[in-house]
């Protein structure tokens, strides 16, 4: 039997733990080490960097990590695949070669390009999400290091796996299994206990990064290097599978993976096996991410302490509006949000205080700059008692807007630039299938006699993880055992979800049911406005919406509260 391909991850985002590459290369056996440096916000950051210096546009942290990592990888025979090329994969490939010469390590470097599309007027970046075929071609040609631009996060795994096992476009089930493994790996320590609902009781001071042992049929085992912190269990893997996904069909340029076929089983301490994943032909289009500067914003946070919080908030809002009117300044958007963080009869001043957040936006930087800052500061001695702010107001700062469009896959070049400089053009899969919602699965039978209920937090019997996709948020919720699932599937309807999270009441909410994972995945359309870079709300990436949901109280059968084993979840 073919030995499994052992793939690790050393970066879940641009800014992740710097030492992770060295730790992964020295902590245990690996065949391939991947790094995911790109996100919607990152592409905007790189776009602004490229405006200042056209030779940049890639993740410079990756180069600094390679100063030590190249030698370690060469000694251990580990190949490195990363999307750190961002907007300039060719430039990063050249920089890696220069670094290799400098440190005296003989490496063969290749890169993948073609994702960068003509940028429409008014935008900074336009990049298609490519699949793993270009990566596979580079590795087949003998590359030790492959850098890419915008590929799907899972492509960092499907490409090496296809090269290693010889998979072709028709090996849909195997490719789908690799996509699922890639989705678990892509966010680094989120698979090993980070951002995990049931974090209590685990050593999370320094979680290890995840490893996937991928087999020839596409099945895998998720684990981590021996002796590293964190935990890999059914819950951590389930949470990551639900993160930033939606319904049963998880589409990509290589394959559409059926998340409703995923089966998770425990395979020993810190080992979870993923099997049974079915694949379907990919859609005929590729997603294209576009970033532009949306305008300018400014923010002031007023601290309101002690008594009469609501009246103090009303006074400062009235005074601020009057000051702007007198100055002739009218920002296009003015938003106030009062956070009642205060407590009655508090023992400390901080816990006696609430926060009143002001956010203004406008296409003109002057409109949100000095006029707004000046109006806020000039109130200092003539407003509510105890007036102060968390930080001095400053100039306006630019914010970004992310848009997603779709183009026929055949219109996007996909080019592997091999170690010897040859350029190989990859063609998209010949067989495609338009993406459609999967048929809703039957719900499990309800609990026959749930008995009396008690008001308690949902998190006593369920975990959750949430995240962003453009302007939408997704909230995945999973039950910790079969009885809890039978109750959750019938209780947590869209209507109940909106009731528990009133901020979503006026928005379109779609519920997806994934019985194999005992999970519900909710998509909340428009919660994040124009995307994370627009900083539309207090939690612009919706990272904590799931924890907000878990904290909400609702009537839960007492029998579940007494028998479900989730002691880490406390009100």
C-alpha cells in the first residue's frame, strides 16, 4: 500500500506565529509543509503595498521564515507550498532564489500565476481562485518550493496530494477528501484547539499546528506533532469543517466536496480520521475576489461612567450632531453604538463604565478627519460628567470593500512556471456541474419525551464557530451527542436563531443541515456590510457571533443538561 502523504501547516493567515515554520520542520516527520497567508483583507493590504512599490505585493514574512526554514526543509526532504506570492508570485519566487543563494541551500523554486486578472476601474485587485493543478505540475517537475498567488486555501493540499498519488481530474472522491483535509489545515491552530468552544481543560498556551496524513483514496487522519500543545478531537475538527462554509456542497475549482458525506471517527489520542467524502464535478466558473478602497472612516469611543448612562449617551450624541452642523460637515454615514459594559455598584471604575462608539464614513478624508476629531475633543469640558475617550481621535483612515464575481474557468489562465523556467498552461476540468443546493436531508426523530425544561445557555449542549465570507457571516453549530442533536435540529430553526440574535432579525438567514456532523450551518447575508475591510460592525469578521449565540438562554430539557458531557461550557 502507498504510504500516506504527511502534510503540515505553518500559517493560517498573514501574521500568524512566526516560529511555526521552524517548529513544524523540527517537530516531527513531514513530506510537505504548507502555509496559507492570504485572506480577503490580505489582498487589499498587499494591493496598497504594491501601490507604494510595484516590486512587492507578496507576504514578506514568508521570506524571513525561510531564512532558517530553507535549510531545515532541505535537510529533512520537506517540500514547501505556500500562497504567500499574493499579487506577485513571480517576484516572490525570484526573492526565494536570491535567499537560497545567500544562505547556500540548493533549492528548485517554481511558482503558479494567472490568477491576476485585469483590474476594473476603481479597484485595486482582481484575482481568481485557482485550484491545485498548477501546484501539482510544479511538484511533478521537481520543485522543492512552490509559491502561488490567489489559489483556494484547499488547493495547497489538493495540489501536492494529486502530484503524490497521481490523481487526475476524474478522481473526484479522492480530490474531495483532500479538499476537506485542506479546509481543516488551512487555518492552522483552529484545528488544534484554537478558537474552540470547549477550550477549557486543554493545554492551549501554545497549540501545535495541524498535520494531515492523506491516503491514496483521499481519506485522511488529522493530528499534530507529538509533544506539542493543543488538542485534536472530534470537536476541533467539526468546528473547523463548519468554519466559513455553508451547505452540503462545498465548491472549488478542482472538485465540489459533499460535506454531508464526511464521516469523523476517533483514531487515537489527538487523531481524527476523515473518511467517506464524496466528490462531484466542479462548477464551470471560478470565483474572483475584487478589492477597492471604499472611502475613509474615523472612530471615537466615549467612556460613560456610573449613573445615568443612557442620558449621558444622548447628551454627547446631541452635542456632536450640533457641532458637525455648525461646522458644515456632514459625513455620509454616522453610526453610534452603546455597549453597556457597566455594572451597578461596581468595585472598580472600569467595571462601572460603558462604551459609546462613534463611527463615521465618507468618500472624502477631510470630512471624517479634523472636523470629526475636533468636534469630539472640543466637547471635553462641556459635556457629560466624567467625560473621556479611550484614545485621542486622529485622522481618517481608508477602509476597503470586497466583492465576489464569477467568470468562466476557461477564461482564466492557470500557468505553472517550472523550476527550469518552462511555462505549462493548465486547462480546467473538462467535466463541470453547475452548483445547486443539495436536497435537504431528513431531520432526526425528535426526542420522544423531552420532559421539563430549564432556561440555560445553548452552549451547555452545543459548540459553535463563526466567520466571514465577504459581507456574509456563517455560524456553524454542532451538538455534542446524539440526543442533543435530536433536540437541536428541531429547536434551532431560522426563526429561533433570529430571536436569539436580534441583530439578524431583518436579514436573510439560511439554515443548512449536516446530519453526519450533527451540525447546523447558518448563513447570515449582509451582516458584515461590504466585508471585513469595511469594518462595518463591532466584530467585523463575525469571529464571536457563534459564542454570542452559545451564551443565549433558551428552554433546554433538563435531561439533556444533566446528561450531556460538556463540562467546559459554563454560563
